[in-house]
């Protein structure tokens, strides 16, 4: 990751004439590293501080999601469990994709409401560019958006309008999810002649 990130910060590319092959991993994390290097200079310490910041923001996201579903007491317990989570304590000290990936997935879960499907979809799509672990979340998320509860006392015409609204929300979600994914795949096509995620 560090080598590709440094290369991007210096040349705005992930490949050179000497090594034109496509890496086996997604290039979203090296892109983050390259952007940090461009802003702050090449230093692992900057990456560690960035991951620490994302881990702290993840704590806030976990608390918000837990509070939404289970209440304030559960959110406090979740924060306590997060504070002693060995994964977060360990992975913030290494240059690995896990912290950035978990932050984006938590952002997706926190934003996953009918009022914010675009933000949720963009967070999930960006997570695919980091590591394509959540590529299968799209269909269940769209089905969840289609199944949003409506009022049982609406006239028949209003039910059809509500169903069309839910369908539009799910379609918008799917489109916004695929925007970062297709953009990244297009980059791979023009850089490596391979239209794929990784």
C-alpha cells in the first residue's frame, strides 16, 4: 500500500513503465495514502494519525447506530466494548485497510435511512474501492428500502404512490452505490485494460 500511495503522490498514477501490471488489491487505500502524502508529506505517522481519527469517528458512528436501534444504555455499553476492542486498538497502529473499511461500513449503516440513501450508497460504494468485501450488500439494502413501512390507512392510490416512492429511493441507492464502483472500474480499464474492481 505504501509503495503505491507514494507513487500516486509523486506521479498521480499507480503504475510505472517498469511495473505496469494491475495490483491484486483495490487501489482505494493507496489513493488515501497518496492524498495524505500530497498534503502532509510522506510519513507513516500521518497515516497512523488518520486511522486513529477514523477509529474515533467510528466510535461515534457505533454509538449513533446502537442508540437508534436499542437506546442510550446500549449505546454506552457499545462505546465501552469499542474502547477495549483489540482489533481497533491494534489495527490503528498499522498501515492496513481495516480501519478505513470499517469506518465506511459504519457510515453506511448510520446513514441507511429513507432520508439519506444517497449518502449511505456513496459510503458503501467507497468501501468497495477500499476492499470489495461489501459488494453483496447492495441487493439486501435495496430490498430493505423497498420494504420500508408505510401507513396501513392510506387509500389505494396513495399506496401506489408510496410504493413508487420506495422504488425510486431503492433505484437511487443502487445508482449512487455503483457510481464510485464504476468510476474505479473505468480507471482500471484505462490503466490496465481490465474492467474490474480488483
